C-alpha cells in the first residue's frame, strides 16, 4: 500500500501545467451516494424565465425576479464544477489581527478638537471602531464568498463531505461568522464606552482595554479562520473535472489492476502495489487518442458489502459514478491474486452494473497471464457454485469482456481501441445531451 493517506491525487494535465497534488482526508464522515443515477441530469440546465415590470420604458426587476435570479444562480452552480478554484484567499488569523491593530493605531482624532479629554475619547472611539471593522470585514468576505454547500454540484458537495467530514465545512463557516458577530458587538460596545469617557486618562484606559479585549477574542476564536484557511487549501487542491470532456472511470475490487491499466492507457502514473486500497483517492488524468482529449479517473476499489459499511474511499468511487457523466471500464481479476474472490467480485459487479446501468460500459478481465491456457476454476468462498452465471463468470468474466495482461501485454491493443470507441460514444452522448438541453432552453 502507498505510504500516504491521500485521498485525492491529480496527475498529468496535458496543458502547459502538470499537476500532481495530494491532500489528506480526515477520517471524518461522508455521504452515501444515492440510488440510480442518470448522467443526463447533470447536463440538464433548468432554465427559468425572468419577468420584468416595465416602468417608464425601462426594465426594473421585481422582487420576484430578484429571487428567481438567485435561484437561477444556485441552479447554474449546481450544474457546473470548479467552485473550489474560486474560493477566496484566507489570511491566517495572526496576520488579520496584527494588520488590524497596526491600521487601527494609525487612526488619528478628528482635527480641531482642542480639549484633551474630548480629543482622546474621540481618538479612542475611532481606533476601536477601526479595529472592529478591520477584523470583521475579512470575516464577512469569507462568509459571503465560500459557497453554500447546497448550491454546489453534487460531486463537489460529496467531495466536501468525504474530505472534510460531514458538517465540518458548515461548522467552520458558522464559527467564523460567530466570531465576526462577537468582534462587531464587543468592538461597538467598547467604542461607545470610550466615547463616554469623562477624562483623558479614562479614555486612554478604555481604549487600551477595548483593544486588549478584541485581541483576546481573536486570539481565542481566530482558530476558526485558520481552519477555514486549511479547508480552502484542501478544496483548491482537488482534481478539476471538465464535465464536457468524455471521461473514463476505472472501477473494480481492490488490487485487481486498475491503476496498472491507467498507466497503460494514459500518461498518468498512479501508484501500483500488490495490496488493496493502494489508490486512496480520485485521480484525474488525461489521455489523448487521435488528437482528441479525454479524461481518466482511477478510483479506489469496491468491496462486497452494504453501502452503510463502506469506507470513505469506496464512497468516493460511488460519488464519481453517481455524479460525473463517466464511461466505465470495469476491471475483473479472476486469477485469485487480488484478495477478493471471483465470486465476491461477481456480486459487487452485478450490484454496481445495476446501479449505474445508464453508463457506457466496458468489461476487462485483467492479469490473464496468470490464467494460463485453460481458465482456472478457483476454490472460492462462495456457496453458490451451482449458480450458472457465476460459474461462467469465474471462468471467463462477464460476457464480452476483453482479456488483458499488462505483464505479457496481451490484449492491450484491443483494449486501447475499445476504450477509444467507448470515449467517442461518450463524446457523442455529451453532445446530444447538450443539444437536447439547448432545445429545451429555446422552448423555454
Ligand atoms: N501478473 C500480473 N500482475 C498484474 C497485472 N496487472 C497488475 N498486476 C499486479 O496487481 C497488483 C495490483 O495492481 P494495481 O494496478 O495497483 O491494482 P489496483 O486495482 O489499482 O489496486 P488498488 O488501487 O489497491 O485498488 C500489482 O502488484 C500489479 O503489479 C497483470 O496483468 N499481470
Ligand atoms: Mg489503484
């Protein structure tokens, strides 16, 4: 297994930049991708027509249309990915407080106040007000510019849940906003107290107490800002998927040879080891066939078990299949080498195939160098040996599967050709779904 616990990795982007990023996933919670998925839904833009009241020859949006616009924006966001690349830069909490203190201390009293006490309390109130604003404004910006999870594309939403733990994203944003509110109310309170000082000395004391108090609050609760900074870093490092480019998703039980095939099919170099869950995240890469660009995702393996018992790695795989319009290259290892018996692989396969029946699909039996001339029947742990389909599967894999070996290079040319065909079909499907959507939009 790889020594890392990274759940997300990105390799080979065929543009000028080559990225290879990893980000750690917490052992947090996750979401369970739902039931059957229809990729067409991904492309279906729900157009809403806005109505405008005509006043004095100009168009003024009504309250209702403003709401529609907000809804439209949220719907549009749900249909696109890339929100993580637009996250605002977050400053570390120590930098926010030190810069705010520096700026606030430079604020001078209003000119022309001759009385020393009045001048001091004017200065104190202004400095405390400035400090409060310098602290609250960035926090408000974060709150406003980090997207509401509900408005995200479901794939990105599931990445947030699987990466950060269910509810953590909202919790941190909530804490940042609570800090903003506290800083605002405490700042205002101390500024107003300072403005009521009866002597120069009292104003000086109240100013310094107010500043200390705000600094103390930020010192205690500024951790939320640092957590938000880490969240932004993690999310920005997530692989970028283009929904318009046909994507091939490699799926199968752990250790069956998915990543080895990704290496053959693409210029990506995912880690390969002889134990399960070497691939610990969604890996996005690109392949080029005949000058056409395609995306490939390598995914963690799936075990035979109910969804509730799945680990985050398996859930990531299901999230990709549920929310991204991918074609599937399903890998079967009948050699007995991978650790999951052929019969267990059969049952996982049947379930996944049924659940994602709408995806374009290609089956491949890997490691055929280990299967020798005549197919080997393994003594497996299944009690369904009389199950005909299973017996056939254990010998040959699913009907129509291509038999390949990366060791002996058997079947690789056929595999590449079939993958190309599959991706071209995926491309046709994307175009037709886009054109259906445009027709729907035109019809209103
Ligand atoms: N003999 C033989 N071994 C293979 C072949 N393909 C892959 N392997 C071996 O099978 C093991 C697992 O390969 P991976 O490509 O890492 O499998 P994976 O499905 O990506 O594994 P996970 O990421 O852990 O789910 C490695 O030791 C590979 O060298 C093959 O065609 N023949
Ligand atoms: Mg792998």
